[in-house]
C-alpha cells in the first residue's frame, strides 16, 4: 500500500471539491482531489449555474472562458397550467452582473475547473481514485484510504474534506449525525429532441392532469423531468408519453423518442455536525438537495468559497508547522453556511408541499400574485443568489500573512 502526503485531501471531484481544490491551490496550499470516475462525462447531473456562481467565476477571471463553453442563458422560470403561462422568477429584475441561469453540461464546467487547477503547482487531481474509508490517528481523522487500478492507497493529510456527494463514503465512514426531511416524490429524467419552431422557453414547468413536467432548453434537445410518487414504480412509458404530449403538445409528434426514465431518488437532508477533528463535509455530502430550483451546484460552490476563506490561514500554518486544524475553525464553516442551506431547503420543501404535491393530486394551483414583480424578484433572488452569497477573500499572497 503506497502513501501520499498532502496538506488537504478532498474526496470528490464535483463542483464543491474542484472549486475548493482550485481556491486552496491558488494560495499555495498542497491539495489532492480524488475522483472515482475516469472522466466527468455523466448525464443528468446538476447543470444549473446560478448568478452567484457566475460572480465567483468572474472573481477568478474565468467568466469569459466559462461563457465560451456551450451553454444556454435562461432569464426566467415559467409555469404553464391550463394554457396559461406565468413567470415564477425573473432574474432580469436582479441587480447582478449575470441576470440569468446558465445551463451547461456539468462535465464542461468541471473540466474548466480541473484545467485551471492543473496549472497550479500545489494542485493534484487523481482520477479513477475512489475514497472508501478514513485514516485515523487516535481520535483524529488523518487522511483517506482509496482504491485505484493499482490497488489500495492512503493519503495522509492535515485536513480531509468530504465533497463526494449525497452518497458520501466519507460522511458514512465518519458516522456524522444527520436530519432527513421527507421528499414524497422522485423524478424520472429523459431527453427529447428540440426543433427550431418549438416554443422559446428556457425553463418551464408544465402542470396538469395530475402530472408535473419540467423542460429545459438545451439547444438541440429538451432535458426533461417527470415527477414520480416515491415508493411506487414509474408509470409505463406509454403513460409518460401520453402525459408529455398532453402537457407539451408541441412534443406530441416525437414522444416515441422516450424509451426509459432515469430515476433520481430525491432526498433532502442536513448534517447536524459538518465536522470532526481533521474532517469537514461540504456540498451534498453535508446537505443533500432536491433538484427543485437547481440549488445544488450553487450551494456547493458557495460552501467551497466559504471554506477556503475561513481555512486558508489555518491551513497555511498547518502546512508550515504540521499542526492540526482547530475544531473551532471547522465549526465556523457550518455556522456560516447553515442558514443559506436551511433557507434553500425550506423553499424546496414549500414548493414541494404547496406546488408539486397538489399538482400531482390534480388540483389546480392558485397563483393570485404570480404576476407580481415583487414575487418574481424575490423568487429570482432566493434561487439565483440566495442568502449570504460568498465572495473570494483568500487571495494569492495569503502565504505572507
């Protein structure tokens, strides 16, 4: 078994893990990121990049490179019910530099972060490397055990970060206590082709007949999600095709393209404690999100920025002197990020309870103030920016502090 030394080991090469690795490497902290897959090419991953995340990329000088990648700008979230179209959130009402959601294949976003990180001398990304257990030194986490094609290995680190998603092996190995919130539905995901004469709608939720269908314009195709009651088998494909044709009549002539649904097990949970001595969890490893609102990527990025801001100086000290990271510093990450996380999860649960569940019962949704500018602006702010948006304060040169 080989052993690698690193100041920080990040398990998980998703948005939280790669952004944290990049930010720490920029300030000369030795960081190793483990990613279990050979590449980032996977469908049906979070691909919603919010205005707050675009601001972070702009701070990093990456906004132009990001926008050069294939993406779609969506200025509003709409709902169609009974032939009536309503705007639920309008990002154009926000006083931000990037007043839209950007939809981009997640692998394009992650490849950008990985490429920038690769240009930094203290950044290391190990692909095909699956973290599965923790290395302990007495009562402290001292690193990670991982597997790759050559067998078992260890990384010894002053700080281990679990950023390996909702099914986090790090979170499980640490046995951190969590609170689960009910999620009564799952979603079935599929793609269907888009034509030039299809409606010009970036993100639209279509409701009726006891079904909820969400469509995202991805240029050459629609990315779709169909609500499924949790604990039940997905409706037969013919039923799904019928509902899609009824809710989105312009797709009726191509529903035969729907062959199967990729089922996403929807969970909302929150760790009661995000840290242990030598260990911190962020992103979905700390708080699994529902796909409602596409909050996952933005919260992951915000967690990473807050972590880097709070931990840069203690990590540089640990790197120089081999000292452990004080638990109070790790606890500060949760204190800063818990309120924005709870707010986002609360909004998701409210939309589920008062929007999706009634719609699936066949109830007509009442939207007495759906057209209100104030409501559309407030919803846009909560979805696109959120409480306590983070700005990068850990800058190159922090090593001189």
